[in-house]
């Protein structure tokens, strides 16, 4: 049964502060910071380039960089579908793993291309044929995700067919809120994970810890409401530090303009007087961003070795392990939030999609007037037509241009093939839906008639 969204901030006061909401809340690690010495055998970027293994692929005379971490159906399928009965830690890890894969898989373009990734002209993204790139390309206010990328990705060579991408970058690229939003959509359907300005209590998120703000805020900084940085400063450093300390893996950190996901639980270091040392306490976070040469934060590999990605003039990948001190987070005005599903405040549901088509026969007019509704964010709707023998004769993908939509009228998505097709041959129409939780479900199946 499709869940009815709880409006406003019902139950939020029960969850604030969040100390008692989860047994894990007390597990924010208290530890001393140990300086990690980078061994002398760590190679420079020039040395890595000289030793790079290249493989010539059968695509003209282009020499391709080696793809060590490709996107494959197996890697995506290895991220489990959230189910009732999973622990909070399991649910959180699902979200983190999806985002990590989104920003770290490697690919090479089938052709060179470029586009304006954001309104600021400094963010003009360039991609070069045959050269290694990492992660879903950044573009502001977009809806790209792994499910779409995989349809155009050669899992053996790592080559991404970018013909469609060049024409429709908004359908394949994504921004910070899109990548994290698709990550949370693997588990979350109690909140509206849309854009940074409205990732707040009014959208169904739950503030973490003792800090406060006006819970009726719909968009930070609008309609007389405080901006994130103003909220942080009003609460003060120690109140915000204590709030950061209570956040856990997969929780949301948002400010006016950017959002990150906790990749791990915080490391908390206290001073002798019991207050939190903001310069030694930190959180490893994952994010989607614009990465170029000269990272301003350390990036850590899986084994903890510090490195910097070889950038280009546009976008490169891997936001899987940035660490930020509490002081940095406070200075940038980040506010921590969590989700009801992580605290057993909202049930985990199997994916479901339905339409308001009332019969098992549908004509073109009824199809155009129909509305499709799902209980998780919708990535794509596939119009699939089969003949009387079950042979597929049409498959058309209607790709939604926002990453948080759970309902869509079908009028704009009806494929033109239906306009000229003879609809009196007993053909069957199926509406398949790719949901954000990773499931593909059938919303409707019936006979196509005139």
C-alpha cells in the first residue's frame, strides 16, 4: 500500500534531541587523532602517469586508459534492496554504498564533449575521448543516476556512449542533491529529498541533536527564515559540535548551496573540560561535486592512503572519502539531519507503482490522461509493447528530469510510435518503472486498443 506522506513536522519533537532515538547514537567514536605518515614509496602524479597501463580498444586509433573500477550490473546489484527487518546500520550502509559507487566508478567517453555544468562559466566541463573519468558527470539541477548510466555503458571496456548525454546532459549528469538524493531513495520515502534549500524538517527530515531552528522553514533563507549559516552561528559552536557528534553514517549535512552524506560515523575528540575540540573532531563524508586539480581537502583510498585525483579542466570523479573537521563544517554553516527510517519511525516498504487506469484495456486518450504514482522516487518509466506472441516490438524510456518525483502524468511521455501504430492487433502495453530503491516494477499491464 502506497504510503501517505506525513505532513509538516509531525513526530519531529519526539526525535529532538536524537540522543535516545537509536542505540547507535552513543557510538560516535571518541579518539585521539594520530598523524598518518605518508610513506615515501607513494608515487607522485607524474610517476603514476608514466606507469599508467593503457589498453588499445577497437574504436578507431584511440588509446584508452585502463579502467580498474568499472560500473557493472553486478556491482550495482551487490547493493541490497532495503527490506523490513534490516538494522539501522544496514539501511545506512545501503545509502552510502550507492553514493560511493555513483561518484567513483570509472568510464571513458565514446567521443569528446563539453557543456556548461552550472551557470558560473568557471564550471564548464570538458570530457576527452579515450581518457579516464570518474563518477557521474556533474551538472547543476539534474537527475542522472546509475540505472540510466548502465544502459549506455560497456562493462567490458568502460566506454560510455555519450551521444544521448551530449544532447541531454540534464538526464545523465547530476548535482550534489541528485546523487545524495538517489542514495537516500534506496531506503527513504518518508521525506522529500529534493534540493539543498528545502532539505529540512518541513520536508520530512529530522534535525540531529540539540541545535534548533524554525521547523516551519520550507526553504532556508526565504520568507523571513534563517539561512543555514545564520542558524549555526545562532546556536553556537559547541551546540553544533554536539549535534555533529550525534550524527551517524548516511545522515545528511546541508547548508545553503551544498549537501553531503556521512560516509562514516564521526570521530569526536574532547578537551579536558569536556567540550568538543572542533579542529580535531571530524567526519568522513561522501559527496557529488566539481573536482578539478588541487583538492582543498584530503582524499583517502580504501586503505587510508592520502591521494589527490588527477584532474582536468572539467569534472573528474571520486568524492568517496573527504574528511571535514567540525570547525570546517560549522564555519560553512552545515546542519545535520537524519531520516525516520533509520530510527524505526517509518516502515521500510517494498517498491510499488500504480496508475489510475481502471480497466485492462487502454486507448491512447486514456493513456495520455493517466497518472502514475509510486512510493519511491521514480527514475524512468518504460512503455513496453508486445505482440500476441509476447515479442517486444516497442520499448521507450520516459526519463524524468527531477530526482525526487513520485508521481507523474503520462501525457508528455507517451511515445510517438503509438500515434501511428495499428492498435487493433491485440498488442499488450506494460508500464515498467525504475524506482529509486533499486527495484523495477510493473505499474500497469493491459491490452492496447483504439
